[in-house]
C-alpha cells in the first residue's frame, strides 16, 4: 500500500479521500463486464436455438408447399378430369338381363317402398322444421356471440381497469397509513419541542432574574463605594469587601458568559430542528400533491369506465335496431314470396299440359333400385344428423342460459364496485380535508414558534449589549475610584502590597481553576455533540434499514407479478396452440366435405346421364308405340302406369338427394361459421398479445422507477460516507484542540512557576520594608494552606481531564466500530441490490423472449390475414363472372319461355284433335286424370324451384348492395385510421419535446440542490469559524480581566517603579481592546455573511420549489398526452373490430351468393330437362297424325 493512497498509524489504516470511490468504481466496472459476458453468452445460445427452429420450420414449409403445388397441378390436369368423369360411365355387360331381374324385384319391393315413402315424407317434414329451427338458433347464437364477445371484451377491459383501481387504492391506503404514522411522529416531536421551549423559556426567565440581581448588586456596590469615600479610616475592611465583591462579580460575569454560550448552542440546535421540520413539511406537501394526482387519475379512470358503459349501451341499441331491420326485411321477403307464388300458380295452369309427356320416362324405374339403397343410407344419416342437431340445440340453449346468468351477475358486480368506488372517493376527500387542516395548523404553530424564538434571540442580544455597556461604565467608575484610592493608600502601602500579592496568588489559582473548568465544560459539550451526532447516524441507519426492507418487499411483489405475467403468457400461448389445432382440424373437415360434395356432384352427373339414356329409350319406345299402333294400347297403358310409379320413385330419390345436398351445404355453412369463430378467437389472441405488450411497458416503467430509487439510495450512501469522513475530520480537530489545551496547560504551569519566583522576590522586599514578620508568616502559612488546597483541586481537575481524555478515546473507538458496522451493512445491502438486479434482469430476458415469440405469432397472423384478403379479391372477381353468367341465363330463359308459348298453342290444337279421335278410350282418360294429379304435384315442385330462383335473384341484388356498402365502410375506416396514425405521430413528437423539457428542468433542480448543499457547507464553515472566534473573544476577555487585576495590584504595590509597569499594562490593555474591537468587527462581518447565506439559501429553495412545480406541470401534460394516445389506440382497436365484423358479414353474403348461384344452376338444369321433354313430346305428336 503506497503512502499516497492511505495513512498507516498503528493499529489502523485510514484511506485518503476518494480512494474507496475509485475501488468501488473498479469493482463495478469488473462486475459489469462479467454480467455483459454472461448475458451475451445466454443471448447467443437462445439465438442459435431459435435459428435452428426456424430452419426446421422453413424445411417443413417447403415440403408442404411442394405437396400443395403438386395437388393443385393434378387437380387442374385435363387427363385427370377426363378420368374422373369417364370412370363412373363404364357400363356393365348384359344390362338387359339385369334390368329383367330388377323388374321382378321391383314388384316385390314396391309395397315396402310405399311405406318407406310415407315415413320419408314425414321425416322430411320434421327435418325441414328442425333445419329451420336450427338456422334460427344459429342466427340467434351468432348475433349473441358477437354481442357476447363485445361484452366479454368490455368486461375484460373493465376488470383490468378495476384491478388497476384496486391496486391504486391499496397504494393510496398504504400512503395514508404512512402519513398517519409520520403525523403521529411529528406530533410527538412537536410535544417534545414544546417541552424544550418551555424549559428554555424558564431558563431565560432565570437569566433575567439573575441579571436583575446583578443590577441590584451593582447598585449596592455603588452605594458601598460612596460610603468608602466617607469611611477612609476603615480602608482594610472596605478593600477586603471590594475584593470579595469583585471576585463575585467576575464569577457572575463568567457564569453569564457561559450561560450565553449555552443559549447560543440551544438556538443553533433549535435552528437545526426548524430546518428538519421544514424538510418534513416539504415532504408532506409532496405527498399531498401525489395524492391529488392519484385522485385525478381515479377520476379519469371513472370517466373511462362510464364512457365504456355508454358505448356498450349504444352497441346494445344498435343490435336491437339491426334485429328490427332484419325482421322488417323478412316480412318484405315473405310478401315477395307470396307474390311469386301467385305468379307460379298462374304459370302452372299453362305448364300442366306439357307435364303429361313426363310419363314416358317410366323406363328409368329399373335403375331406381340402386338409388333406393342410397336413399336408405341417406335416411339413416339424416336421423343421425337430426340427433346431433337436437344435442347441439340443447347445448346452445344451455350456453345461452349461462351467458344470460353471467351478464346479470356482471351487471350486479359493476353496480357494487361503483358503490364501493363512491364510498372510497368520499373517504379520500374527507381524509384530504383533515390532512390539509392538520398541515395548516402545523404551519401556523411552526411560524409562531419561529417568531417567538426570533423575539427571544433579539431580547438576548439587547440584554447582552446592555450588560456590555454597564460593564464598561462599571470599569470607568472603578478606574475613578482607583485614582481616588491612590491618594489614600500611600500610608498603608506595604500592607496592601503584601495583601495584593497574596490575593494575586489566589486570583491566579482561581483563574487556573476556571480555565480547567472551562476546558472540562468544552469537553462535555463536545461529548454531547458527538452523542447527538451518533444518535442521528443511528436513526439514519434505522431509516435506511426500513427503506431496504420496504424495497425488498416491493421487490418480492414485483417478482410475483412477473411470475403471474409469465404464467398468463404461457396459458395464452397454450390456448393459441389449441386454437390453431382446432383451426387445422376444421380446415381438414372442410376439405373432406368438399371432396364429399365433389363425389355427390359426380353422382348427380351420373344420374343425369342415366336420365338422358332413359329419354333415348323412351323415344325408342315411342317409335315402337307409333309403329305397332293402337292394338297394344292397353298394355302400353299398364306399362305407362308402371313407369309412372318408377318415375315417382326416381323423383323421390332425386328429392332425397337434393335434401342431402342441402344438408351438406348447411354443414358447409356451419363449418364456415366455425372457421369465422376461430378467426375471431385468433383476433382475440392478438388483442391479448397487445395487452401483454402494454403490461410489459408498465413493467419497464416500474423497473426504471426502481432503478431511480436504487440510484437515490446509492446517493444517500455516498452522502452518509461523506458525513462519516466529516466526522473523522472533526475527531482529528478535537484531537488537535486537546493537544492545544495540553500545551496551554504547560504554559500555565510555567507562568505559575514565574509567579512563585515573583512572590519570593516580593517576600524579600517585604522583609526590607521592616514590617512585622510574625503577621506576614501567619498570612503566608494561611495562603500556603489555601495554595495546597488549590493544588489539590488542580490535581483533581487534572484527574478529571484524564478521565475525559479516556472517554474521548473510547468515543473514538466506538465511532470507528460504528463506521465499520455501517460499511459492513452497506456492503450487505449492495450485495442484496446486486442480487435483485440480477433477478430482475433474468425476468426481463424471459419476458423479452416471450414477447419475441408473440411478435412472431403476430407476423404469421398478419400473413394469414393478407392471404385471406387476396382470396376475397379472387372471390369478388368470380362473383362478377357469375353475375354476367346469370344475366345471360335470364336472357336464354326468356327466349325459352317464348318457344314454350308457341309450343303450347300447337300442343292445344293437337290435343283437341286427339281427344275427338280417342273418345272410345274413356277409361284411359280417367287413368290420365289420375296421372294429372301426380303431374300437379310435379308442377308444385317446379313452382317451388321457380320461387327459389326469384328469391335467389333478390338476395343477390341485396348482397351486391351490402358488398358496396361494406367496401365504402372499409374505405372510410381506413381513412380514419390514417388520420389517427398522423395524430399519433404528432402527439409522439410533442411527448418527446415535453420529456426533453422535463429532463432539462430536472437537471436545473439538481444544480440548484448542489448549490444549496455547497452554501450549506459554507454556512457550516462560517458557523464553526464564528464559534472559534467567540471562544477566542471569551479567552481574551478573561485575559483582559486578569490583566486588569494585575494592573490594580501593580498600581497598589509599585510606588517607586510602578508608573512604568502601569504604562506597560495600559498599553497591553489598549492592544487587547483593539484586538477585541477587531474581533467584534469580524464577528459582525461573520453575522452579515451568515444572513446573506441564509437569504441565498431561501432564494435557492424558492427556485427549487418553482422548478419542482414546473416539473409537475410538465409531468401532468405528459400524463394528459399519454391519456390521449391511449384513447386514440382504443379508437383504432374499435375501428379494427368494426372492420373484422364487416369482413365477416361480407363472407356471409358471399356464401349466400354462392348458394343462390347453385340454386340458379339447379333451376337451369330443371328447365333444360323440361325443354328436352317438350321437344320429345312435340316430335311424338307430329309422328302420331301420320300413323293415323
């Protein structure tokens, strides 16, 4: 260890100033390097793991994309399409033999088929009713789901706000408890101060009484001096009395000076107490302002909750309006359906004649057996679906009941919370009023005590000035008396010389005793100061320990909150993974259903091919009928009946297939609805991720606040270390003062020896004077006895001094032990702080990793969103093409209707001729009438298809209008979003400016605090300087008194060479008086500097308060801007939710449009069939007249 760094006195080592700071900085730098190395290694390891995972995901994505690309190519490959169409068309060998076998089976199974047909119709009616009820329930469920999701989101928001409010209320209650404890502590301190003030007042009253007594003593002394002029004969007795009175006055003067010094020390202590009280008042004002801020924040949160409630009520009203509009639209559609039904009834009378030709399709009955088996399977599937639908309806009803109960319970909870909030606000207002009243009362009492103390100080200064004036007058009177006494003291000069010498010895010993007492008092005062400072240090240590305990508690609570946030993030990640799994399962189900639909379409195509084949066969049979004539008419009629029955069976199978197709479409719609629900859940997961990001930001703010608190504690530690160093310097100063007192004590001993030599010389002079030696011997013995007594007292004082020195050494050892213990505790606290910082750093790293995972998931969701938007654009293009095709189909339908009218006229003429020719076949006509009823049923089916076509057209027009409206809404929402983003950027810029201004104001406040600390140090130095000057002044006054005594004795003793001594002593007195005046001037200058420093401190305090107020204003503006940003963010989120709802509506409309297109295709196919039938009948009729 070099001498530049530390001093090495035995048995301890004292570092120089600044060395510990450098060592701590070196240690902190090394720890920072180690921590950065550990963090970089951990970050490298995590990044490597993430990179490997991304590589694996990339390879998997490439494989999936390659398989999908190959499937899409194969699906559009023409040979594959040809193969899929040709495969069902491969015929079986010997179809005619199989047809004959089937005809035999047909007769057996016809009766069973009729029974099953009745059951099927009943089941179909029930299935239609159940499907309608299911659709209604799904509509209600979707509407209530959307409302329930909105309500759940708002409930989550209100719950989060409620949790924030509860946390803030807990903080406010904790602050209130702390303030109440501080208030009780302040009241106890106030009572103690009042007791001390009353004691000080009593001491002041006692001092005033002692001053009055001193004045009375002075008056009595004046009276005695006047009597001395009359009684010159009794000079010895009077001189003794005067000497005694003079000693008494000196003692009283010394006592007064010591009392004045004690009072000044008390005044200084009271000033310190006053500064502490001012600091506590400032802290209370700060806490009051914080409470006001919390109250404002509570009001803001209340307004937010009320605004959210209003928005929820408006949303409920909007839902009710939408429901009413939907009901009105349903009524309009019912009216339009009634009108379409009337038109279809009119057209059925026209088409009835054409439906007779359908009887020729009875040859298709041979192919219906296979379809019967399929119908049975479809019926079993329909029963299963009906059971599933019933179970789903029960589940939906239970969910509805649960959601209704949950909403009612939530409303009741909201009402209770509002009542509790109102109560808490009232309690807060009452506590604030009481707190303000107590603070105002404390301020008044503090001001009153300060005024009283200033008055007492002024009175004491006035009394001191008066006593100084009276002392000067008394000294002048004494000099006059001495000049008068000089004339009367010539006769008894020798006696007086001896007496004065003895008195001088007594005075010297008394002076030494006084000085030893004074030094003992100084050591007692120093000891008291050290004990007080030690108590202050212990109190600061206890406060620091309490702060550390609070910090540890807060650290534990923050760690718990971080763990809860981690748990919630893990739960949300698990829920999100489950949702994605469900979404993939739903997509897989959708794909299976699409494949099933394609298979059904292929079966439908097969049926159409079989129908065309049956038509061809019907034409062959028609030709046979025309060639063979009317001979086999009855057989043909019977065959026709059979074929009619087979045709009805075939139509039943077709209807069953149509029902199956409609059921599959409904399942497709249901699955699409589930996909949309999954999309909504994905959006909710994104919102939860945004909320987690907000929580992360709040945690970052809390961590920054804790960092600031740790920095404050480090600053307090530095301040305590500085105070310890100051105390060590004061100990060194006390040691130096003790050494000076030892030197002074040795000089006093030397002076005592000199005085003893002078006494011996004077004794020799007395022997020369011829006085009575016997009396002088007696007096000498008496004086020697007194001297021995004084010597014993002096030895006792020396022993007391040694004891005090031992006490001082013990105090130094205790101080060093306390310093070591403080440093040990500081090191432990630093280790605890380092551990907490490491824990927080670990928690931050884990939260950062979770945030990165959430951001990756968010990116994937955005990618899926973009993909869906591209799909929507493609579907819009397909919709436009479908609309064009529909318009062309309508044109062709009109053209076909004109052809139908022409054919109807021709058919009516031919039927008249045929009726005239076939009057003999009345029985056949009756049978035809029976078949006519069956044809009317077919007409009803055709009417239903026509109504469905028209309703699809109306729905298509409405859906186009809705699509246009939604596109306009999306455009307006995008514009509003852009505006809000612009405003957000402007507000962010304003917020950055305000933060910069706040930082500048904080720097100014720090500078002002540094200046205040510097001025406080200067003030402390000036106070110490003034105290040392006051001590020097008192010592000089004592020396002046001593010299005055010596001067009196020298004037009385030295008649021969006394004038020279008197002149020398007078010169010394003048010099001492000049020095005293200089010291008084210095004291006055020091007092002026003290007042200037106080004025400067007050100005700096005022400036600091103004800076603090400006900082608070800036903080309020920053809070307001942050509040605006939050409102804008909430508006953006609401706009995104509205856009998501519009997107869902658009998808629904698109789905309905696809359904309408499919219905139009079915109608076109049925029209094509009717046209083919009409052509075949017209050809048959044209051939029948030729045969006849």
